[in-house]
C-alpha cells in the first residue's frame, strides 16, 4: 500500500475528571504503574454540562494531571462546553502523562510514571496508594500514524515507553515491521514483556542523546517509505531529528515531541552525576547482597 498522507490529528472533547487510584505496580525499579478508575471515566454531569465518557484513539494520547501546592487544594481549569478555561493567577500545576492502557469495560486507566525523584508528579506517583484522588483532563487530541508506511521506527527515553508499549500492543498481528529503540538506565529498567525493543543503556562516559542516536544509526533499515516517531528529553529529540534527516525521512513522516527538559546548568549536571553515583552504589550493593546469598 503506498503512503497516502502524514499522521492525522483527531480532536477529542476535553473533559476535567476526578479519578481515584485503584492500584499501583512497580513495572521496573524506576517506572511505577498507577491504575486509575472512578465514575467520571463514564459520562457524567458537571458545571451544568453533560460530559462524555473518557475516549482515547491514539497510542501516544496523553492527559494532563493537576497537582496541589503542599497543603493546598489543586488549582483546576474550569469546565466549559467542549473546552476548558485555564486560570492564570494562580495557574494550575499540570503535567502530561501518556495513556498506557485504557479498558472502558473494566473502567481502568493505566499511566506509567518515571519515578525520577525531583518533581511533583514523579513524587506523587512514588507515594500514590489506592484511594488517593487526582484530577486530570484530556486527551484533547489523538495522532493517528500514516497509513501504508513500509516500517515504523519508534525511539525515545523511558518517558516515551508508555507510548511505545502502546504502539507495540496495537501493532500485534500487523505486517508492518516495527523497530523500537529505548534509552534506559540499565538491564533492570528493560520491560521484557515488550517484544522486539532494542534496549539502549545510558553510559557514564557519554551523552545520553548521542548514545541513543548512535544505536539507531547503527541499525540498518530498508530503504523505503518509513514513519518515525520520537519522544523524550529535549536534547535526545533534537539528536534523533538529525538521525531522521540522515535517514532521509521526509518531514511529514516524522512525529517528534520533547517530553521534558534536563536541567542544563551546573546544578543539573551535579544532580545527574549524584544520581548516577547513588544508583551505581545501589547496584553494587545489590550485587554484593546477591553474591552473599
Ligand atoms: C505528551 C507528553 C507525554 C508524557 N508522557 C509521560 C509518561 O507517560 N510517563 C512519564 O514518566 N513522563 C511522561 N512525560 C514527561 C513528564 O511530563 C515530565 O517528565 C514531567 O516534567 C514530570 O513532572 P515532575 O513534576 O515529576 O517534574 P518537573 O517538576 O517537571 O521537573 C523537576 C525536575 O525533574 C527533572 N525531570 C523531569 N522529568 C524527568 C525525567 N523523566 N527523568 C529525570 N529527570 C526529570 C527536570 O529536569 C527538573 O529538574 C510526558 C510528557 C509529555 C509532554
């Protein structure tokens, strides 16, 4: 089938919902799955409007979650008919998270959080327990991949994994070859149930973006019309855009999103080095304990 068009965007009605944590699971040491549910996943009425049930159409659809300042109630957008009004002062504290899985029959929504230890969202996920409540809005738009691409190349860091996992789940049984490259800290962060992912490990002596770009570049791809999807830290996305250019992927066949930005200043570098030192110490401790048993 020839490639007919670029990705399509579908607008969805945006709705603010209040949901509860049903259960949590450690997918890997740094990735926590939070399953949300509640009556507001179905149709409901609020602010005088009849609001539709939660809907998601694309594998990288995301919601915005709202968090409070410590000890306060969260500042929320106001629900209007088909759109939200966002207050300015104070503005809501919102973070984007991908829908890893939605099961309308079971009334369950899975979000996978990187527990990175510095932010309001990552820390909320680290501490979340059944019964906790959270407001979320969206998804507002779905991206539907191009039809007829000869292959898909998906690449990013662990924040891209919920979308990549969702793409892999949706593509089961499809004849389109799918190549996925994900940058993670090490073997313990590999999600082994995701078949066919090329796991790329961070290195203490090399830049994350270059390590991932090098792995993608080294992979031979058939010389035909493919589609590339990229997401993750801004520097990684920039480097992978350059790889897409080298591969000759035309702009309409590339979907790229920066999901977060690493601190670029000295503080950020110190934090990153400290985190890696602590992690490698933890790893050595684990090995030591394992060897002792
Ligand atoms: C469309 C979209 C979908 C996304 N989907 C997911 C998802 O499914 N799962 C997911 O985990 N993330 C996802 N993200 C990324 C997530 O929104 C950001 O990582 C967000 O900044 C986390 O918020 P926070 O409050 O924890 O940290 P912030 O308050 O935003 O940042 C605090 C500090 O933490 C650092 N930081 C932020 N994120 C990370 C990280 N991942 N690793 C290391 N340091 C970090 C920042 O550089 C900063 O120094 C998505 C982002 C977008 C735009």
